[in-house]
């Protein structure tokens, strides 16, 4: 149940709202619809909406079941912003949806892993081994980086393409010897004896796995105030996540389909990126985000993806607050 007035009546939020104009938005703008699916890194969006911050304001939530559904909502005009991985954002751009990155939710630092069956944990056993992975850039990025880490070519293993919901069944049936997967499946399979041989904390600095807030190019002008409000809410909700952890777990458990006692386990290996980290990723000459995107484009060519150059203004950093939210 949504408690509409809980945070509005708190002194902390009242101070934040009056001292930070970017939280208020512009009431005469059309509403900005934000698509997002259940994933721990997107928890700030769920919290902001569930806490009632978006009621009667410039923002509206479009809850989806998957990143594919969020991308479809963008492509069909049902949403103007979405929470996506960097590679999903680049794929949407290549397929004709002009998007810009305005914020970063999180970086994977161990949440994505390569698992091995007992007996397949050493490089000497990997030639011809069956490697399960999703048919997407993150799976390819993890597989390539893992093999390159050991000086091996992509052809060294036999790729078995699986959707995420097939990972556990494929492992239990013995269909794969190694598997590229992520939390919480990774923890479950390790409990069944799987051995971690590589994870996203070992990725090269120029090849990170990032989740970003992608906004349609036209919405940056039509919904400028709402975009600023949305970015501000992400940082404020991160604060709620840390300062009110019990309340946050209560609100997140049904959305993540987890018992409250396991909510924080789902964040294992994720670094939520605060205002300081966002500035580090989005500002620079060139910004690290652009370097990561260019590197990821090389991986996307292997899927394959239509060859589309990065837009000249991939990053819209002007929506970050000028000062660190307090």
C-alpha cells in the first residue's frame, strides 16, 4: 500500500524540496513517462514512485516486465525515458530510437559472472566447452573479456545461447559446462556447486557494465523540467535506500519478487552511482561514458547490430544537479 503523505510530511524532504529547485519540475509541461522493469539498480525509480513523489506531478511510471518491453515503449512513443543497460541503449539508437544518456544508475562490480562446473574451472578444460550466454551485448562482453583475460580467442569455446530465464534449468540439466549469468541466479547456482571463474569486477576499465537513464532526444526539450526532477529524485531515493533501509526493503520486496530478508542480497556486486560518480562518468574530455560506449560498439558488431555511429551528443549532462544533493 502506498503511504502518500509519509515522506511529504518529513522534515528532511521539506528542506530538500525547498532548497533544491530541480526537485519541483515544471507544472505546465506534459508528463514524462518513465519505463523500467524490476532490477535492483532501478530501485530508486520504484521508490520515488511508491513513496508518492510522482503523484500529480510531471512524472509518470510505466512498469514493464523486461528491458525489451521498456525499449518497445520508447520506440512506440508510450514512454519518453527508460532505465536500460548501456548496450541496450546503444542497440535502441542503432534501431532508430534517438536516445541520450542523462544519468547512471549503477555499475556492475561482480553481479555479472562466468560460472564453471567442478572440473571446468581451469583454462585447460575450456577448449570446446559449452558456454551458456544470452544473445546480447552483456553476455558477449563478459565472454570476450573472460577469454581475453586468459589470452584465448572467442572460438575457444562453443557458445550455447540461452535466455536469462533458461539459465537455471540449463545448468541443472547439464546442458552447459560454463555459464555467463548474473545475480540472483549466480548465488543460487553457486549453492548448487558452481564455481566463479570470472566476474564483472575484473572487466577492463574501458568496458564497464552500466545501467543508465536514457531519454528520447525530443523529450530533452519538451520535458526539460521533468527530466531535471527525475534525475534529482534518483539521488534523493538513493538516500532513502540507505537511510531508511527497512522501509526500502518493505517497498522493494514485492517489486523484486523476493522476501524482505533477501532484498539486500540482490544488490550484491552492484555499485549504485551517486551524484559524484555520475559526474565522473558523464563529464570529461572525453567523458568516460563515451569511451565505454565506443568500446561497447565494437562488441555489438559481433551480435551483429546495424552499424550506426554514436550520436555526436550521446550524453546530456546538463540535467545533473549543479551541487551535490544533501
